């Protein structure tokens, strides 16, 4: 069985309008929400084998805050440049390329692609993936190559204001 957690980066700062989009940091709420959401996963017994992230600062920092809560190191995050504003097919291709020794992957990325991707997975629909939102699915696929065509089951959807 393979599980996939799709996580939108936490709330970013628009304080400095001239900052390059790739370098936009998290704001105070984002820095608070990311560890809190990781803690929710841990309390629920969710296991993550591989952390994959866009290299944009807001996604990277979100992934680093999650991985810290999971007791792992930042060097354990796989950064994929194509996840920055990725279309649905890029998500599918990236997942298909992952090592089958990992059964659970957390993927950190951006809107609008992340909302389109989660809506392509099951019959459950999300109008807009909220910042630091987590959409999780399970699949009976034996390997990641089969994941996109295998039957998938909605597991859960959570976000910071859903408390």
C-alpha cells in the first residue's frame, strides 16, 4: 500500500513586495501553523517515509518545520525544482519516479497546481487548498509507477483552521 500526503506550503509573508517569489518567506502564522499541523499528524499516528518539496523558500521552510517535528533532519528532504507551480502531470510524473522502498510520501508544493492535483485523485473535491492544508490518499498500488492509475481512497483532509 502507498500513501500520499499533499501539503500546501504554510502562510507566506507579503510584507516585502519586491522579494522574488521563490524567496518569499513564511509569515508568523505560517511558522506557527506548520509545526502544529505536523504535530496533528504525529498524534494521529501518521508515518512519513519521504519528504519531497518545491525549493521555493515558503515550501522549503514548511517541509523543514514538518521534518523537525518528525525528528528527522533537513538533509532528508528531497527538493524538486519542478514542484514550483507544477501542473497535474508534473505531480504524477514525480510520484511515478519515486523509490518503491518508501510507502508514505509527503509532498510540499503550491497553488493552483496543488488544488488541481488533489482534485484529480479521488471523488473528494477541494475548492482551494488552504495554506498548510493536508490532503491524504491511500492506494493499493504496489509501486509508485502504478499510483496514478491505481484506485485511490480518500484518507483525510485537514488544515490549520479545522480545529
